[in-house]
C-alpha cells in the first residue's frame, strides 16, 4: 500500500542536493577576484622590495660621506688644537720677550683709581698769548708771580699773597699793590671768559686733606653761579715742591700733593671743567720741583724760568675752540 503521507514541515531532506553549475557570469567574476588578489600580493611584495633596495642604496651612498665628514671634523679639530697650542706658545714667547714693558693681562681685575695726569687737559695745539686777553687768573702768591715776571701781561689777575679758598669766600685780601680788597669784587670786575684757578699751597700747612678739599669745593660753588654761563674754567693742580722741602715738612710731601691733585682733577671733571696738570709740567724725574725752576730757598716759589715753563704748558694745553688763535704749525690752525 502506497505511503501517501505528506512530509512534516521542517523535516530535513535526507537526500543530497546536487550543486548548481556556475553560470558564465559567475565564473567570470570569480576569475576577476583571483586576479585582483594576486595583483595586491604582487604590489605589496614589490613595495617591500623597493623599500629594502632603497634603504640599502641610501646606506651605501651615505656611509662614505659620513666617514668623510667625520674625518674632516676630526682634522679640523686637530688643526684648531694645533693652532691654539701654537698661539699659546707664541703668546708665552712674546710675553717673555717683552717682559715688564709689554701688555700685561689682568688677573685680579683690581680697579685702578684714575690719576690727575690721566684726567688732565691734553696738549691741543699752540695758541698765541692773545688767547689770554679775556682770561682771569685766580690764586695766591704763585699766581701773583705771573704779574711780577710779566709772563702773561695781557691777562687779568685776582691773586693775593697767603690766601686759600676760605679767604676768597669770606674775607678781605691784599693785592700786589698793598690795597685791601674783597676778592669776589675784583673777580667779577674782570668780566672774564676764561678763568684759571690755582689754590691750596698755602693751605697745606694748616688744614688736613679733607678740610682743604671742602673749602676748595665751597669756593667753586660760591664762584660759579656769579660768573657768566659760557665761561671756560681751568682748574690747575698744586705744583710740586723741592725734595728738600718735602723731606723737611711732611705737610708738603709731594705724595700728599699728588693725592690732593687727584681729587682736584675729579672735582674739575664732575663740573665739566678742564684740569691742568701743572705738577707734571714742573716736576723732575724724581717727582719734585726741578731745581732750575726754584726761586730762593723756600722750595715752593718759582723763578723766571719756572714761570716760563708754566706759561709754555698753558699755551699748549687749551680746550679746543675754532676761534682760538692757534699759531702756524698747530694742527688746528684754520
């Protein structure tokens, strides 16, 4: 009897289903997929191969260049070291040859106090004595000697025996003709355009350095506001004394005078004035007043030769001005 039962839904079909043959289109797409996969594999392999080959070639090219550069740097360093050693040997040889006369390299960097000679008015051509037509010389008996010896006859003078800075501020003084006058009156009456000041020699014996410089500074503070604004000022250093005078009286030690002059030079500099290194102009090799310039036995005052040396120094150490009467041969003669 035939089995007419209908199979239940979902029951497995026990018989194997035959594979459906691929259509021509599906076969074509399968071949394309295989080709694309082969091309990707080939591309990746080629890229890796090119990268490896490039790295090898780059290394082959750069290694000799790097070796050359390293050799050049080593040679340059060696050459520089040889040059430094040679320079060091040269410097040592030069220093040994120059000895104390050559330039010396500072090692302790100690500050050196400027001296009066360094801060002084330098030589600046040579002027005719007409330069002093409008000049006033203020000072003591040393300055008064210019009048006595007529070294600079055309200048004006306010010079008094025995005075110091304090007397010129507060007291009366006696001029060369014996007249008792007030110094500031004569100073202002001169109506000078140039002022030369020399004070301090008389004060060495009565005041210490601090007091002397204070009175000096006070006098300059007293004087300058009363003068015309365009006045040219020359502050002259205290001259040296003879070696005998310096040895017999410690107040007149030439070392002390040089120290005071250093302070006067600084005083002039701070005011914008010109400092005249009269000490160097009159001193000998031993730093004392030259014997051929001395008048009498006091070891302080000058004879005619001394004033001539003083005058010579003044006419060759003036502040430059296009209106100055430079004489023939001077570098500033127009």
